[in-house]
């Protein structure tokens, strides 16, 4: 062991300690609200600081899992409490610890009812998110992975908008479908191999046609989470009804769990099935990119527009991952990290004007560049990030995934690349309608520019977008060894299955 | 030095953009102007160093081409991309053109935008553009080139839409960005293809790989094709977008919605020539892809011709010059297509001077006429703004290719090279170019006479207000006019003469050396362009200076043609029906299909069905979210319980494989 304390366990469960403290808060409602916010903020900030320790101590050259903790749980089944991180999961943990305090600050004034419960929900969510990315045991993973949904349901259902029940129901139905199939798949996998240890499973892919069935079972769950076309329709509704911070976490972290699942399970454990299904997934990705971009073009609700753009951006991720090329997978991972930041920031931006005017109708805004120049600048940089302008983080992921796709199938690459035109179309349209134009509504004109709290949450995100765009190496060099290892496992699996892939 | 030459404009941008409010308009103008001027001075020093101070083969000599690596950018597997500054002969020429014209435009803008409220923002955007353009020309790999390429696109977008209270300006800026993105779609695919086939995106490595395997084939969209042709055509698609070549040109005339200094700098002198630069930079690849060169020639020739026809019929002074820009870019492209890369860059440089001069001159006119751009409402002002008048004449004569002005040297060598190519498309380009030369001179004279001569057609109020521009605007014009007069004569030998300085920065295969062959074309080929230029000027002067009623009659006689030209060959209408409307239509269809089809058969359908049967799910639909969460927990508990049961039963997992 590299270090002498169980950093991953602390990272995962520290938020629950915060929950405990919040539960102990006493006093009148106002005091409870304030102290709950404070406890949540301090806890999440401390957790973020701790994750930076993780980052610093992480050995970039290592491809294997680091900070491993392993304790027997159910010895009879070889189910263990097994935690560890590698280059693939590292930045998703950081993304989670980074976005939770951002969410808490962003909700500081906009959440007025049941503040204590709200803060508890976010901290529990953080535990499950980090746990998902740390778990190295399939059962443990499943518990965290599905556990995430509970606080998310509650956040949408309690603090959501007018149609929150419908949205939460839809969200539930989709994810239930995926969860059940994955659960069955997981059990079969354990039956077949006698273990739920992820590193062991990665080394020893299951054999025969069973791979196909297991792939499909896991795929169902990950595809819904991603979300891939055509199981994406829960996302726009969930976003529209979720409070701002809920959207931030949903877009920022939850959508990445599907992609992470593909990388942890599908590619290394079911390589033959991955290769077999890859063409289908390419076309689902291409459809996602083109279809949802066109849909985004016609949205009048700004949250819906950004939600649809998320589906398109995730299309690049699935496309990249299933090329099983270095550029494709690294691009997919980078795209997830970048989208986590950009879309989180975009939803925060929507929250900024929503807090002021209480509407997300694009048509109710216009000419904001006049009275909100700082907001306009922030939004401009994020928009450029979203359309994948070189120099922003959005470019690196998109470019690499497409480059990976080109090596595998040029037709797919050509169709997917049309996304760069369509993506620009809806974002520029959104920006033009919100920020430019001569005549503007009186109440929109009266809105004030970003306040100090909004600066505090948005500026770091914008700087991250630029930093990762100009110097993505910091992330890439930590991701690369693990990706290389993953591709090695994938190819070894193909060869063992009697299929040689170039 | 290379670093500061490229990055000073960036510093200017950052300072003016972030602290514009604190330093005031004067401060912002000062930092941006000085940033760019320093860059211009350093670029000129680099130019002299690299072109004239070269070690002539002795490696490491001070003036040799060099590449300075700043830092790593993207590394993914075998693909490695650095932030780097490549300084060779081609680059220093471009750097000088960009930074010198940009300096003139910066200074001019201080005067031109004196009535605008957002001076700091305007100046900072100009500097941002200059930085991106310099990054483009100094890049040593395709990805950094793409960075500059899209960077200038964004700056252009911001500046076209600078007056964002105008709906037309906003529409134009979005159109410019999107049409350029269509080109970038090709460019991006070209980069992918280059990496796929040759495993590198770094110029030198790529060119070496190309040289050693020029016949490589690749599978592209299901066909086995000549790799270099595919790569070149994809890259050329990008060039067509940025350089407004026929097909992807529709954004350029609309881009005139931006303030005039922007039109001068971005949409005439520099950004639109990025495509020419790209093809010239890739001469070591295009040389081995004759079919791609043929396409470049034909597209260039058609662009030169079509744009000139439209230019003759427009009334907006800026649009006339915009179409003339497009036409001149066409010349540059067919020059590239016949392997006369040096000639293309030569015309790029002379054009930058005289076209920036024309635009800024037009800006001076517009400024004087209280923001009037319609030439039908001008006339009779030459005595009131004599300096502008003379400068516009100089620019126009250079554009028309009248001897001893800059444009004469560069346009002549292009036409001769096209003729000397001795291919059918070279000859086609030659005749298209000759026809365009006639029309160019004609609309130049038309512009001058409609704007400056005849009876004043503006209101008395406007006419009383007509005034010569202040020195801060005229000085840059004069500097540019020096270039428009002398640049051709001075640089002829170096760019296209017998002592060319290009060395390894341009590759021309011996059998393709049309610039050399251009010296041996028949006498009439050499003289025809001059005759056409003089004839065009004369015609224009007669029609718009003397027999004022005649043009009206001509348009009636040639009504179908006039209609075609005046409506810009209906490209906009065609694209609207072919692309914009279908995109919106499918957007609507898919929005509906999400609701009706996917949800209909999916969650909503399930809900309805279950409601019918009074099942459990209907209760969920009306129940509280907490219940759903409860179900999840129950599920998880069930999982764990199930395992415990299995344990207690002492069940053993079957093991296989």
C-alpha cells in the first residue's frame, strides 16, 4: 500500500458523516437551514480537498489500481469490500467532489424549503457517486451505482418543477428496466465465474455466447444512464423538472456512470460481444448525434435544449469508447470529463437567469449582453466549449473520438462529424436569442449581472474549460496508462476468443 | 522573438478585454495597438532574417527556418501535437501581411469607431483575431492550424455581430460561423484521414511520409481511393469555406454587416486568405494529387468568374468590394491549382494591401456620408474628400491590374501560369480569369464613378456633413497605398522571379513548374490582361461617368443575366431550401417522435397499459417520488437477502472455463 490510511473509504463515506452532523442540528427552522448548509458545504469542501490529496498521491505512470482496499465481506461468495482507482476512474471522482460543493453554493439561496433534507440528499448522493467510481467489486459497484438513483429521485421529486412526478416516474421506469437486466446479468456472471471481483473478471473474460447475453444485460443499464438513443427521453424531462443543482449533478456526473460502466465491464469482460455489437452502437451514436442535435435546434426551453445537446455529446462518448482505439477511448473519457464541466456550468447559467425571471423560455430573454455583460462572456466561453472550439476542453474529446472513429469506420466518422456543424447551429441560435437583438423584454432588461456567489461557482468552471483545452496533458497522461492496459485486456480477450483484431 | 511576435496581440486582447473598463478606452486602444505594432515590427525583422539572412543550407544559421516548441498540447497514443511556432519563408510572408495590415486596421479603428460605445471590446476582438491568425500561419501541425482556423472564425463571428442590436448583423454572424463549420467538417476529416494513413499530423513528418509513399491507397466511405487525393480534397473543403470559394461563399457578402475595419482586415486581407495559405502549405501533398489540383483550379476559376459577374450588379459599396475579394481569391486558388504557389501567395500579399486600402477607403467614404453604403445615394463628393478619392483610385488601379501597380504583377503572373499549365483546366482558368479581369476593371470604375462623380444623390443634410477623415484614419490608408503601389515591383523577383526565396517551404515538382513556364508564353498572353484591364476601366468610366442612362438600358436588354447576377445566382435561396428548411423540419419531426413514438411505446405506453389493468404501476404514476425510491431500496434489500439465502443453503456457484 502506498499510504497508510484508507483514503478511498474516507472519501466515500465522509459525506455520510456530514449527514450525521446535519441530523444533529437543532434550533428554529432558519438556524437549521443555515447550519445544514454550512455543514454540507464544509463537508463537501473538505472532501474535495481530500480528493486533491488523492490526485497528488496518484502515480501517473501506474496502469493498475491504486489505493486498493480489500476486506472480505461475504467470504462464501468471494464478495469483498474492494476499492481502488486507476486513471479511468480518478477524474470522475474529482469531478464528483468538485461539483458537489459547487451545487451546494449554487443552491444557497434558491432552495428555501426543506433545506436540511436537501443537503442530506446531496451528501448521500456524493457518497454513492464516489463509491461507484471506487468500487472494484461488482456487487459493491451495483449497490452504489443504483443507490445514486435514490437521492436523485428525491431531489427531482421534492424540489423539482411542476411536472416533477411525471419526470421522476419516467426516470424510474427507464432505470428500472436497466437495473433489472443488469442485476440478472450480474448474478449470471457471478454464477459462471464464482467471483464478483472486477479486476479478476477483467483478466478472465467469460467465454462463449454467454458474453453476448451478459453484454446486452449490462448494456441495457449503461445505455439508459448514458443516455443513448432511443432510451434518452427521460433526460430532457428530468432536467427540466430538476432544480438547478440537480441538473448540474445529473449532467455533470450521473451521465458519466454509463460510460464508466462500458469501460469497466463491457470492454474488458465481454470483448467478443463488444466487437460484435460495436457497429450497432456506432450507428446508435451517430443517430444520437444527428437526431438530438436537430431536436435541440427546435427547443424553446433552454434547459431542454442543453439536455438534448447532452445526449448528442454523449453520442461522441459511446462512439469513441466502442472504437476500442487509443484515441477513441481516451477521447471518450476526456469528453465525459469536459462535458461534465461544461454542461454543469451551462445548467448553472440557466439557473442564473431562472433565479431572476423564473422562466426557462428562451423567447422571454433577449439582448442580455447589454445588462449582463459578464454573464454573456461566461456563457460565450461555455458555448464555445460546447461546440468544441479548439482551445476549450470540448474540442479535445470530440476531436479524439472522431479521430478514433475514422480509423474504424469512415462512413460513421463522416456522419458523426456533421455533429460539429449541427452542434454549432443550436448553440449559436440559443446564444443569439438570449443575448443579442435590439428589442428586449422590460423585465429581462432589468436583470442584474452576476453576483459574487455566481462568480464564485462559474469562474472556476470556465477556467477549467480553458485550462483543459489548452493543456489537457495533465489529465491525458494520467488516463493513458490505464487505457493502454484496458485495450491490452480487450485485445487479449479477443484473441483468447479466437478472433484476432488487427 | 518568435514568441512575442505571435503572442503580443494575445496580451493586448487579454488586457483590453479583462481590464477595458479600468483602463478606459484610450488605455485599451493603446495596449491593443502597441501589441499589434510590436508584433508587426518583430515580424518584419523575422522576414528579413529568414528571407535574406538565411544560412543557405548551413544548419543552425540565424536566419534559417526553425520551429520553436512551446509545450505539449494533445498526446493520445501515437498522435502527438505540440503548441509550436514554425517560422519558415512561407510563414514570415504571412506573418508580415497579417501583422502589418492588422496594425493599419487597429490604428484606423481608433478613428473609425470613435463614436462607438464599446471601443475596448472592439479593439480586443481585433487583437484576438490577429493572434489566432498568427497561430494559424505559424503552426507546425494540422491541429494547431485547426486551432487558429477556428479561432479566426470565432473572432470573425464576434466582429460581424459586433453591432448585436442589429438583427441582420446577428444573422450574418451566425451564418458565417455555420458555413465555415461546413468547411471545417471537411478540414477535420482531412486531418483524420492524414493521421489514419500516415500516422502523423505534424507537417514535416507528414510531408516526408507523403514523399516516400505518394501512391498509398485508402478505404474511404467504402471505396478504395488514392489517399492523397482524398486528403487534399477534404482539406480543400475547409479552404473553400474559409476563403469563400464558390459553394461555400454565401457567408462572405453578408459578413459586410460588420464594421468596415473588420471587413478590411478579416474579410479581405487576411482571414479569407487562410485557405490559400493552407493549400500552399500543403504543396508537398497537393503536388502528388493531380486530381485535387484540377479541382482546385476549376473551383478557383469558377469563383473568380461568378463573383465578378455579381460584383458588377451590386449597389452596396462594401458588397461590391466583397465580391471582388471573392473573385480575387478565385484567382489565387486557380494559381494554386496550376502549381503556381508562389504566384498565389504573391497575389495574396498584393491583394492584402490594395484590398485593405479599398475597404478602409470605402469606410472613409461611409464615415463621410453619415453611414450610407448604397452607391445610388452617393456621387459628387470627390472634391470634398480628395485624399480618400485619390487613395481609392490607387486601390482600384491596383485591383484592375493596371501596369506598375501591385496587382498588375501578381495577377499577370497568375494568368500566364494558368496558360502555361497546358492542361484543359489551366486554359479554362486562363479564359475565366481574363473575363473576370475585364469585369473587375469594369466594376472598379463603376464603383469610383458612382461614388465620387456625377451629381450628388444624397440629401442636402448628408452632403453638408461630408468631411475628410481625420489623420488617424488617413495615415494607415497611406501606408497601405504604398504597399498597393510598390509591393508588386519590389517583391516580384523574390516571390515569382528567377531568384525565389521559398526554398523548402513550397514544393513544386519540376514538371509542374508553371511559374518558370510563364516566362515563355506567347506575347498576346502577356499583354491580354492589361488590355482587358484598360478596356474594363474605360467601359466603366464611359457608362457611369459619361452616358449615365446606358446602364439602365443594358440591364433591360440583358435582363435574364442581370437578374441572375443581381440575385447572386440564387445560392442563398437554394441552400435555404436544400439545407436550412429540412434541418428545421426534421427537428420538428424528431421532437414529435420523441414524445409520440419513443415515449408512446415506452414509458407513457407502459403507464397507460398498466393503468388499464389497474396494476401496480398506475399507483406509482400518481404517487410520491418517495415511493419509487422505496422500491429501489426494496430491490437492493432483496438482492442482499437473496444472497444470504443462498449462503444459508450452502449453494455453490458453478464454475466454468
